[in-house]
C-alpha cells in the first residue's frame, strides 16, 4: 500500500485546503487503491482562485508577447525536467498505460513551444482610409479564462490548454475532471514556480460545485470547455444565464472510418486498430468507433480486424509491455459493459466478445477486453451513441453515397476517415462528410498546427492552431481622426 498524498489547494502564492476543508478521494483505477485526497472546491474557493488570477492578470499581460513566450518556453523546460513524474502520476490516476502519458507530456511541451513561437502573430490590421483618418484593430486578452477539462488526457489538456490563453495575455483557472485531478494540481505547482503565483490556478472538485460557479463568475468572460455533449450543454446554459460569454467546446464523437473496396486492406486494418485508440481503452474523442466497409471486402476486413482486436490484452498501466490499460472508473467500466449488452440485444453480430477481464495482481482494476460488433444497424444505439470505450461497430455498405449518408447520420461531427486508392472518391468524401477533421489513408494522428474542432454536436471553435490563440483575444476596432 503506497502513501496517500494530501494535495493542497493553491490560491495565488498560498497553499491551503479548500475553504471548508472538504476533500474527496482519488483512486488508482488499475488497483482500486486510494492514492490521494483532493480539495473539494465550491463557490468560495472559486471566488478566491479567480481573485488571485485577476490580480495576476495585470502583471502577466503587461509582460508583452516576447517575455510571455520566453516564460512559456521555460515552462516547457520545467515540464520536460519532470516528465516521468507527470506521466506516472497520470498513469496511476487515470489507468491508461504509462507510455501513453509520456507521449502526452511530449505533445504538451512541443505545443507550449509552438504557441510561444506564435506570440508575435497576435496582431490586428490597418485599413486604407481618408488621408487624415486611421483605422486599426487590436487583439486584447479577456483577463481570466476558465479551462474545464475531461479525464482522458489530464495533464495534456490542462497544460497544453493553458498555452493559447496564456500567450494571448490571459491568466487561467482550470477545473480538471474530478476523476483525474492530480496532474493538474502538479501543473499548477510547476506553473507557479515558473510563471509566478496566480497566473495558472486550479479549482478541483465536481462539475456543479466547482465548474458551474467558475463558468458563472462575473470576472470570467471566456470559457474553453473539453468534455461530453451534455457537459458542454450545461456549460453553455450557465454561461448564457450568467451573462454573454465566449464559450468554445471540444465535445464527443462517433467517428466514421470508411473502407472502399479498392483500399490497401492491410493499411486499412492498421488504420482501424490505431484509430480506435485501444491503448487507452478507446477513451478518446477521436476514436474511430464506426467502421463502414464496402460489401466486396467486408468479410475479409472484418476477419482481419477481429484477429487483431482479439489479440489485445489489458494489463497494468505501469508495465512497459502493456498494450491496453484500465478504464478510468467504475462508471466507465459499467457503461462499456452496458453497451456490449445493448449490442447483443440489438442483434448485431459479435465478432469479438468483449467484457470484464481479470488482470493478475490487479483484481479490483477496471479492465475490459474490447468488443467488435458487425452488421450493426446504422440507426441503432450502438451506432449512434458515444460509448467512449473499446466497442467497435462495423457496418457494410454498397456505394460511397450510402457510406457518406451513414457517416453523416449521427449527431456528432468530430473526425472522419477514408481508405481508398480512388482520388476522386477520397475528395468527394472529404467534401461531403460532416466533420471538422478528415483523414485520407490515415487515422488518428493530429497534424501539427492544423486546426482541430468538431462540427454539429461535436463542438464550437478550433484548437491546436493559430485559431485557438485568436479565440482567446477580443477584437477592438479603433477609428482615429488626426486632421
Ligand atoms: P464530462 O462532460 O463528464 O466532464 C468534463 C468536465 O466538465 C469535467 O471537469 C466535469 O467536472 C466538468 N463539468 C461537468 N458538469 C459541469 C457543469 N455543469 N459546469 C461546469 N463544468 C462541468 O466529460 P468526461 O467524461 O470527463 O470526458 C469524456 C468526454 O469528453 C467525451 O464525450 C469525449 O468525447 C470528450 N472529449 C472531447 C475532446 C475533443 O477534443 N473534442 C477531447 C477529449 C474528450
């Protein structure tokens, strides 16, 4: 039994408990062991953290873009120096494999440096006008920005998600998922050392108790939310009721991956397996959870996918050989099993039987084997609802037009992919599919600097690119008569 760490709340330069001393427990999803206590923040803590961020804002925004860039680069260096500690903390708190979180830390630091490098791109325009008149525009920070994050990439979403608001001159208060708070608390500690107190604050706790008062706070005019569609709807409603606020949302997906008959089938199978992100039990917004296969290659492809998926074995997150970790918590564990039962009830063909699995020495862990269902009805729950777990739905189709109709026939529109050698078909698909990101003969990989964001219920706004920085600024147009 390892020691249970009591994490403090950091308010500006001060470390303390939550206002009324309340805490909640963090557990290791792979063992069931209690690993930490976390401050259970409520409105008074939110008030204190936002006040500290407001106080820090003047100092931070006055630094100017080059100095802020310098500090963001130093923050990236400080994170690199503690990369292994961060990755291990996420692994014990989240349950996905350690190596996956090492990649998250690397992705975080390059994005911090990327956003630092864009510091001088936060610029306005001048307009041609009369001889004695000048019109120009400015891009100014909002002040205090709220960042609300989900459980699947705890450190990366907290730290990378702070980069764009910070470089634009805002200070940030993060509300991490109540299921994975620890690495965000560590991020706030590192940020305080490098950037000074209050520039990055954290309120840990639950959506209604800590998230809602943060969104509703009058000094928070900009909210960046990453999470589920219902979570995004609640945040939008709170922001609307509390005043008009700029809210961007990175939400769920039920992403289609289409395989045409002329595709390189080996590459397509790789694309399906990699795109499903089984390593982290498919707990990823971008997981390609609907595979649409041309009838001519359907049987062959399903057999190949089934073989690959059946070989996946969940294992302890800290074990370097682990191919797939544990689900984050009991809720996710039960949800995945519920959807496997739904697939069976709906009459889909079970190609790979998924379900709970025991891992030696980790009997209380939330491990599941992935499931593959074939001939799934495109209108069924298995095909329509985001499971956020390792349950793959395969659907055959006859023509590309039918595949596009099935691809678009859900409420989501995050990502989509196609495997084909037909250039025309690839471009028709890319043109007509309703998704914010499209892959042709590839899946899953994010392209550095490319805007990422969903269509339809999958989101509002784009991140990971210059558009994200611009979204953390307010435009102001200035008219000058100097006659
Ligand atoms: P969630 O919506 O349950 O929670 C996300 C965050 O919102 C948590 O911090 C939670 O405490 C907070 N929250 C909940 N209710 C709130 C409220 N009323 N006010 C303010 N905050 C509130 O999501 P989750 O289960 O943690 O994450 C999984 C979801 O996130 C999936 O749907 C997944 O697709 C999505 N996701 C999307 C992206 C993307 O980039 N599009 C990335 C990762 C995850």
